[in-house]
């Protein structure tokens, strides 16, 4: 079967560059959006040029120029958006409304995968302010896609390993200490950790899979469903010593949260949902949902315990 032509929007970002790599590796004719707003960011320009050298086609378009987006979309079969939704850096989720209008007008797209890749927003209506803005915005995008009648696949990838595994599930820490760890509550709540390259691999697997039309792909590798205690224990086994532990109760965590700035409150609110409430593992998948490691068992995903070895 001929591979779909894939356009990656946000291809220079943390996950976007991995999606470009995975698309190329899987033999898809790969297009990457080149936005004039990139300005003189030389590192992003050089990254885009490296994609071009690997066989990707750079397509110039801007979210503020509707016709340029339509023209870009008409060149491909599938659009994957990895536009930033991280409040600590930038949050552009609603810009995708412009992309949806272009996809609707172009009328040729077989599948749109919007920028999600984290917690399933459809299950986060209870999330506290201001952190819930991330989920609310993503639900606005879902509603617009479905009202436009655009075929879709939503991808929820849970906890990025670089942020959560590297930091042993400690907020605002991304490398593991060999001395001390902050324990969130009783630390027995299960979370789901996924290597970022595996996220891209599973996502690209889904773009031509008829089983994933108008469904949600949940990336939940069974060996990576771990509590913070289990993650810390894995690190302790690797370094051959026990860490000193300080526990922060749910009440103290929420008190600390109130004194932080907006962006930090959004980010730490998500840690609260994951590590205290267990929002990633407190539900069963429904009829229009599939689990990636079951759907694509040929993918040898990175185990969280092996991911930790890179920090030795």
C-alpha cells in the first residue's frame, strides 16, 4: 500500500522533530511546515534544513495566512500537529483552529492528528484551575474537528519520559539525584511513562491504520505503568544506594501551588492530577479507543527502567 504524504506542523519542537524522523523512517513522503514567524532562529532553521537533507520537503505557510495553509494542506494526505501546548514556554493550541479551517476548505485530508500527546483531555473536566485550561483548549479543538467532519486520530501519550522519568516524577526536576528525592504523598499512585521517540513511532503507525479512523490511541506500555515508589526503586537499584526521602502531603502540595506564578500553577496542577489523583490509570478504555502496545506489538518500546540508565 502506498504510504500517505504526511505534513508535520511544529516540526522543530520537542516532539515534532521526532515525528518528522519517524515519518521519514517509515517511508512516508514527509512535509514540514516552515513558518515565517521562525524569524532568525538559526537552530530551528538548521534543523529544518537537516530534515530537507534527509528527504523532507519544507512547505512555507503561516497561521495568519489562510490561503498559504490551504495550499500547504493540499499537498498531503495526513496532517499531524505538534504545536506547543506547554505553558512554561508557550501555549498555541487554539491556533489550530486556523489549521482546521484550512483542512476543511482543502477537502483532501484523510486524517488529522491534532496536538495532544499528553493526558486525555476528554477525561479532565474535573481538573483544577488554572491547569485545566490545557484540557479545555484541546477539547475546543476536538469539537471543531468533529463539527467540520474531518477524519481524525487523537493520540494520548501520558507522561513524557524526559520530564517524568528523568526527574523521578518530581516537579521542576528533570535529572535524577543520587542523594535525595521528593516523594508525592504515599507515592503508590500509578502513572504511565513513555519514551518520546516511541510516542512518535506509535503515532506514525496510526496514520495509515484504518482501525484508528475517528478513534483515540492511548499509549500505555504495560511495563511502564509504575508508581513513583517503583520508579525511585528502579533508580536506587541502578545506583546501588537508597535515596533520602522527603514527603510532601497533598495538602502541602496544594498550598505550595497557590503561591506560584500562572505557568507553574498550570504545570504543577498536572502533576497533582497525575501523582495524587491518578488521572492516567483510573479508567478503562471505551469502544472508540485503542491501546498502542496491543495494536502494534512489533514496537519494542523503551522500558522506563532502561530509560533511567542514560543518567548513569
